[in-house]
C-alpha cells in the first residue's frame, strides 16, 4: 500500500470515529423538559356593551424539548368560555386558546383568570387574566324592600297588612305586568303598574285569615316585571293561625252597695273592677249613671289584653231623697267593624 493510500484510509477512519462520537453524544444527551410559553399573561378587552361577546386568542407555545401536554384549562367563572385547538403540543410548536367573554349580569370593571394545567415541571399551572369594562344597556331595574313577610302568630279572622316597596333604579320605565297571589291575599294597586326611573311605589298587602284553616301559613306572592335581569320575584309569607279567643270583659262585683248610715261627710265611694280577658283592645266609650246623685269618676277607658282597671262611683248623700233605691251604672263598649275593601264579595266582617 502506498503512503498516499495510507493517509486517505487514516483520514476516513478519523472521520468515521468522529461521526460515531458525535452520534453517540447526541443519542445520550438528556432532552430538555416541556416548557410552556404564553403570548400574553393579560389581555384587556377595553369597554364593551352588555350584549357584546368579545374574543381573544392566546398562543401557547412549547419551547421545551419534549411534548407539552395540556391537562386542563379552567376559567374562574362561567362568564369566560375557552376552546383549545390542541392539548398535545410538540417541541417548537404552538396551540391556540380561544377565549370569549360573556358579560351578561356584569357591570363596570371585571377581572377573570384562566388557569392552564400542563406537564411543564417548572410551571405546572400557568395563568392568564382577562380584563373588561362592561357598559350597561339602558334598562329598567327593580329593587325590592323585602322578600319575606313574617305574619307571626295571628288569630283566625285577623287581617294583618304589610307595606312592600318597589323602586326603579334603572334608566327606563319599569312595568309591573302581573301580580299572582292566593285567595287570602289582597293588594291596593292596579296592574299594569308603571314606575319611572328613580320612582318608588308602596304596595299594601293584606292577609285575610278568615277562610284559612288553622295552623301553619306558607304562601307567596309572585310579581312579574320587564326588568331584563329579573323578570319575576317573590314575596314569601310565613306564619301560624290559631283559634281566635272571644272578646270578654269581666266585672266585679256586679252590684255596688252604699250604706247611708255611714256618718262620713260628703260622698260615699264605691268601685267596680273591669278586666279584659280577651286578646284585643277593648274600648269603653262611656260610663254613666242613672241618677244625678251618682257620679262616675271615669267617662271612658281602654283595656289591653289581660289588663284590669277600677271604675269608681261617688254617691252624693246630700242630693239623695230616698233612703233605698236601685240605680244603675251604664257601660258602653265600642266594638270594631272591619270592612275588607279588597274582597270580591265586599262582605263586612264584624268582630
């Protein structure tokens, strides 16, 4: 073999050994792990109307050496909808995350997060934020003073009332289209009822327990309106109806006696005790005697439930002409008359 050929063969050997070493080094070099890279960490949609649906596409790129696997994409609320083009991203490749903001029910500045969970060992949970300022569409807005009416413990035949206030806090007229109530509930307005922006209206509800059975009360009033966010709302009514105690006034003693043999000067004083053993207030509007020599020291009085009061009568001795005579104390009690103006039959209830 010539010297020239030996040199050529040696060079070929060196090249082959070098190539082998390079190949071996490449094969045994550890690969870089997957690495997530986001086109933006925050996106501001700016000002939008409540009926708009703005869209932005985030780019997710794998800058690592192994396949990036997206395990989960989760938004912090249902107002942010997401769609991922691929959940397996090879090294150097990208996927698109389409994000749509749904502003229904929101007003003003809103910030929401989107969380991206992957097999990136350094950032297993990446986050992007969307920002938007929602400008409301002019509309009526119903505001209610209460949502519950507690009747408490009432007696059968009672007609308690409740004042319910509706306010229009919107920009357009609020129209109350319909009020659904049971046969025991009446109200003092006519529907449809229109409230201008900023206007308030009091509705007086009356509960007529006359025909309701004894026991627990669970009712509701359903009110319908043109508020686009709240087409209907309820007033819940709870309570308990018991048997009504009959009004009763007890008088003791039933006879007042004066002894004319008493030598005291001036007049003699006798008294009776009146007691209200019923549940309601009793008004005694007149206490009069049958003779001018008998004077009642009270002209009227009121008795609350369970209350006792004395009524004194003075005998003027110098004015009496007969030694023994029977006279009377006349007591006039006022009984209330309740007129239910909302009843269809317009029956007058006397209790």
